[in-house]
C-alpha cells in the first residue's frame, strides 16, 4: 500500500513538474467557427501538383488590430484533376476568415470578393501601394492573382493590370524593398513545369513522379513601379536561375550589412542564397555561405525556411525542414558563413524521421530562446504523421517537448503549411497547421503569457497611410540576452505570419528596445515595460509618387 501511494505521489509530482515547464496548445478550430477544408481538387492524390499542398496567411485586412486568416485550396483543374473528380468543378475556392475577437472567426470570402477559383498553392499579403491597408497575393498553378484592398472590407482583382498575373506554377512570394526606394517589390518563387501527367516512367509504389521528372522554372523578382504596376527585373538584379525548383522563400538581413538578402529553398537540388549588393543588385552566394546543401553535402528536398536568431548571438539563422531530413543553418560570424548544426543540436534523430514541410521559429515558453514547431506529412501518399515541438535549451541543443505541449501532438495528419499569430492579442504565440485534403488546425496558446513578453509593431508612415516596416531590424535586451529579429512576415511554407515581432523576456519586467529602420535610421527606447504591444512609427519617403 505504501509503495502504491509513493508511486502515485511520484507520478503526481512528475505530472506537476511537466505541466509547469511550459504552455499547452488547444485545438480551437471548431469553436472558432473555421469550417474550411483544404482540397486537392480531386478525389485521389496522384500527382505532384496535388501533393505539394497549400499554405495560409495571417494578415489584418480590415485594420482592426486582429489577425485574419486566408486559406488556400486546390480546385478541379483540367490537366491536373481526374475526370471522376468533375463533380467538384466549380464547388471549391480559397477562403478568407475575419477575426471577430474572442477566438471567433467569420467566413467573409464572398463579401470581400476574394474567392479564388484557380488551383492555389500559396499566399502572401503586403501593402504594395502604401495606402495603409494590406493587399493579398495568391500563388497558383495557373495565373497568379493580386487583390488590391479597397479599404472598405472588399478587394479588387488587379492581377493583369499590375503585371503580376504570372501563369507559371508559383508556390510562394516574399515582399521586400529590394532597391530602397520606399516601395515593396516582390520575389515570386516558381516551382516546375508540370506535364499534365504525361511522364509515367516511375516506381509505382512512389505514387507519382517526383520533382526531378520535370523541368525547373525561374523565380522572378518584380520591381514595384509605384503606380500600381510591376516590372520583371530578375536578370538585371542578378537573380536569373532558369532551372530552379523553388518551394518557398524568405528575406532578411543575414549578413548584418543593413540590406535585405533572399533565401530560396529548392526541391531535390541546391538552395539559392542571394546577397544584396545594394542598388537593386544581388549575387547568388549559396555555396560561398555554405547554405546551398545539407549538412553532409547532399541536395535534399528543402521546404519552408524560417529565420530567427536561435543562439542569440546577434546574427539571423535559418531552420529548413526537409523530407526525412532537417537543416539548422547557424551563422558563424568568424567564418562569415553558415554552419549546419542540426546533428550537433540533436535535431536529426528527432525530426529526420519525418517528412517536414511548414515550420515556425518562436519562443514557446518565453524564456528568451527560440523554439521550433514543425509540421509533417508524407509527400506522395496521404500517410499521416505527428507534428513536433522542440525546445531550445539555450546551450546549442534542443529537446522534444511535443508530448507535454497538448493533446494535439498525439494526433496525426498529412501536414503542409504552418504559420503563427497572436490571434487574441494576449501576448503569446498561437499556431496554425494546414493539412493536405483535410481541415486545418488552429492552436490557441494557453499559458504562454504567464511569463513576461513584448511584441513590436513597427510601422512606416507615408502621405497616403502607414504600413508594416518590412526590413526593419529590432533588438531587444532583457534578462541578460540580446535578441534580434527582422520585420518580414513571409517565413515558412507557402504562407505568412503575424507581422508583429514577438519576444519572450525570460522573467524581466522591463527591456531595452532598439530599431534600425529600413532607411538606416536608428532609435532607442530604454526601460520599456513588459507585457505590451509596442507600436513604433517612422516617417518614410519614396522616390516615386503613385499615379
């Protein structure tokens, strides 16, 4: 009896210790009113277009301070979908959900006029016309779609007149000011040239041919002309790579020179890393910076790159999930290049067993160290896998804390996209997982705000409105740590995140904040109180005036 009581007491103590280690994530998808379900546009998964899946975007389209969600889906498409799926024709579209507050969302797709019925892969949102509201760009198998925000809860399709209705198969797009003129340009990540299923020489158990069975496509840099139109400047910028197979893209100042660089993760080949040389010119430097290949030199199927300073040394690092592999590229300032430390960090045995797609680098427990959330799912079959949460120990290694982070991590799905936002503005990071041919999962963070935090909303002011200060560098000093991050919500697989930067303060009630604006101006804010959204504003100038 005594032994039984002792064992029970020990179990309770262990449970209490485990429960106190960090917050848990609660699946609130149904109660939030989200009824969207992703579709491959067909009834059976049998080609690479369907298997690539889709992402989702967090963005505040109505400027009410709450992050809304746009979900991308496939639709029945000639040359992609089977004939027996024709009963789905005209019945599927991507969907926009407005955040009502209190953890509730409402489908406003039809009212907003953004029910895209082209086969969708990815999305990103940005204020491309500097008028103070977020516009929406959809990346499709077929012509891409640019929706201009009218500022009244509705959008107008301006794809053709803008020059962004690229008909190549695009997966993702990152917005950033490539030449420092005050207007956001866009780099569109294109995948491959699908052949309508003509190529059939493949191993049958594979399900369908892989990416090397098809010709790659060039990704494109579009220059924002400031009048609502864009011009292809890829070759002039030094970014022309006709054989790429881009899966996703992100952009940040990786070499700390004040200029925004671009990283493109490629499928079954080397990654591309474009160093910004200034004046709208770039140099592909993946090999030089040792980020083109995996840790052991092979080309792997790299998916959604997510940057963050994982070792708190003031240099941004990159986490890239792969199929049955993972890459943690940590910048080494002495070598002036990256080191792939996934083995040393202990991530290989934890994550290498899965097919990784979307990821989020964020501070799960507000201890000041970035943790990793990864979404998994088989590439060629609807075989389910569990997702993972790994905690940064602060010593260069990570531990798997999935089982203590909520019942969700005991479930299995065919994951693709992942994104984060503070959907309820309570100070902790909520997560979204997008699943292939299935419902998404919205995970509310319960308990993350028990320790101090800070969010920074960096804004640039223009005569016509204010927008997120994409390209700004924020440094927060607290609890003996110096934490840096760059403003760009486009990170991860096929979607984007909350544009506000989030910092766990490790118990500190105050912190010192510094921001380097895109024009190079630096401002400092000492003694900032914790547990608030700090909005910083800076007057911006543009070289051209919109017509």
